[in-house]
């Protein structure tokens, strides 16, 4: 059995230990786990954009600055630029993923893949 689980962040939905115990109670044993979707360049860019535009990580659109409605053209331009840059950072992040996954510890990944084997 292979389980992909969110292991970083906040909220009641992040509980990989619970899933591991449940899988093991059904007659499996954990044989491997490793980080997934480190996506460092993209995460760095998104974090930088959130910092520059004063948005928190929980906001849906990190680039949309808090401005009056009269500035919607500016918001539209900044949103387009943001998403065009994300179209570059995501593929680049995916390309670097195999190297990053070998170097970085599991705790730095937002997701983990857990591999279980049925006990004989």
C-alpha cells in the first residue's frame, strides 16, 4: 500500500502518525517513507511574493495588494505577472525535485509518501 500524506502545515487534517497506526492495525508494516513535493524554487518565489505584497500565507491570492477598487488594473497586471512567473518556477522546481529529495530531510517536505507491505 502506498499512502501520500500532507505532513507540514497547520490544521487538524495533518496527522501522518494516525494513518501509519491505522494501516499497521490492518496487517501492514511501514517499509519506507520519503519526502515529496519539496518544490523549493516555487515555494521561495511564493513566499517572497507574499512578503513583498504584505499578504499572509493563508490568503488565496498572495499577490493581490490591499488597494481601493480604482486600482484593479494594477492588481490585474500584478496577478498576471505573478502567475506567469509561477508557470516558470513550478516546472523548474519539479526538475530539481529528485536532487532536493536526496539532500533534504523528510521534515522539509510538505508531503510524504509512505510505503507499506502486508505482513505474511
